[in-house]
C-alpha cells in the first residue's frame, strides 16, 4: 500500500480515539508504522490490521473495548455511502441474498433503508450469524468499502447483529428499464475473483489489485450499457442473471474457455448474443450501477432488423436530398 494510504488510515484511527477523549500516547506516525508492519511484513489483511492496531491502542488507555467499538460510530444510510473505511451502525432490511462460490465469503447481498440500497459482504472468518432474506436488522460496527466507484458495507468479527421486530422501510428502488444493450464492457463473461478473505475483486492477468498474484475463482457476469433512447444506463448482471439472459451456464462457459484456451471467447460470444438487441430489465439502482434481477427480450430480432433497415433507408433518403440540394 502507498504511504499515503497508511497515513490516511492512521489519521482516521487517531481521530477515532480523539473523539472518545482518550489520552492517546501514540502519534499518527506511530500508528502508520504499526499498520505498515502488519500489512507489509506479516501480510495481514487491511481491516484485520486496523482492528489489531485499535486493540493495541486500547490497551494503553482506560477505554473498554466493547464501549469503544459499540459507541460513537457513524449512523450510516444505505443509499448515501460516499466514503470508504468508515466504521458505523446501520439499520436495514435484507432485500436479496446472492449465491456465492467463494469459501472466504459467507454471505453477500443487497440491503436497504429509506435512503436507498447498497451491497453487503460477510466473511467466513468473522463467524457471524447468518442474515435472512426479508428480515430487518441493526448492524453495528460495520465498515464501508469502495470498489470502482461503488460503495458497500462489510461485516467483520466486531459486527453486532440485532434482529429488529419491525421492518425497516425501504425506498421503492425496484424499477424496470427498456432499451437496447448497446455495449458489453470488459471484463465480462467468464471472470476470476480474488479468493482471499475480505476480498472479491476481479483478478486480471493473475493478479488482484490488493493481494498480488492469486489463482482466482471463476464467476460469471455482464457489465453493459443499456440505452433507453433518452439515457444510457450502466447495468450489471450477476451469475444468475447472466445465465438467464444468455443461456450460458458456468460449466458451459468453462468448457468454451477450455476449448479455446482463452476465457475472452465467452465475452465475445455474449457480445454476439446481446449487443444491439432490445431488453426489458428489472432491478435496483445502486450508486452508478443498475443491478439486474431479471431480464427478457421485448422485441423480436426481425423487428430490430426492420427498424435498422428503416433507419438506414431514411438516412439514404436524407443523403440523396442533400445531394440534390447541393446540385
């Protein structure tokens, strides 16, 4: 990690202790050095290192760990997350749980409140009670995360999970879009994700941005642009939605890649199947991405071809008129 990242984390931890009124004898530079030693020398994960340093600093104060981690947290709103590495508490309803194939991840899904929705991840190493789809919870000591401009929350070993007797009101974020899938963006199709704890980032050329060289675990997804005629929407299909819209299963995608000795053939195949065709998709807007739950073609390809032919004819007619006018 760059030295500036350590300095930023150290400042956040130092400020967190300052907010409690604790007499902290360590400087921000001392804290940054502790973090660097754990992460660089001992390969400790980022959030685990943060927690270890916090507990070490607690030993030098008269603060109780429970009150420290349980109090003074930021009250988070699911639809308004705009900063990473913020510890906070949040009351949400679990809207959807997704199937995960990564051993390091216990649960992953969509949660929401009156402000909107966001994604959450719970890791196997944290050994937390499982959340139930449709239930509402107060989650304490979660930490925000950012990846490719999208914010989410991560549950960790310090997270408290309290079921709520009343449902949390959730903004009506489920919507339907109709338009043409004008572009499939890379990396789509058969991808690999980092298998390390506290990470599910896409692996490119055998390397994770956070953990370096890793083997990676296969996943299916589509990143695309859907144009409804007025606005271009960034839409994201998970494995289930990808299989539903393409008819390509994980096993079939792996076989295609194996036959060609190249995973990119799956993305190319999906481009051939989807680009330029019209779809009706249902899902939720989360940050700048629209997460697709369901999709269906709403125009036959013959209709699309007819529209394209009509547009081409009109263009030719306009060109002829301009030529005649110039003459």
